[in-house]
């Protein structure tokens, strides 16, 4: 809004500048920022947990069945001890979600052994 200075009568006249503005429903930059700064939102404990779970995923891919067994047992214990209730998804499962395809393919290529039998 602007006041017209040429108006000598003292009355103020409002002028509105009307222009069309396109507004996006969502800011595309926010999605990119969220993905780029994903690790910034985690506490030090969460980052350590995420790194530990990623290490387990790497060890499950090892050719040595003994290392695979230890990694699978450690991963299982980590998940079981974190589950307090069924109302939320534990952080361990959230951190393992990107590795689901890798774990699935490792399971399919794993030879028949006691690690492959569900307990």
C-alpha cells in the first residue's frame, strides 16, 4: 500500500499493486536439503548406532559363514533389545531400511545353513 503525496486534501488514498505470483505447493529445495543434511539431525548415539548396523550389513556379505553368523546374531539382538512397544518403528529398523535389498540378496545367495533357518 502506498500513500499518494499529491493529495493535498490530507485524505489518504491507498493504492494496491496487483500482480500475479505463482506459488509452489511445496518448496523443492527443502527435500534436497533434507536428504543432504540427513546425518545432521541425528545425535552422536544415533550416528554410532547407524554406523554399527551398516558394519553388520557389510559383515553379512562376507564369504566366511562364521562372520555372517556373528553379524546376523548381533543385528538380531540389536533389533530385539530396542523394541519396547509396537506403536513405533525402532531406529534400528529405520537405519536398516536402505539395506533391505542387500540383506535380501545375501539371504538368497547364502547356502543352506543354520543361519538361514528362522528362529
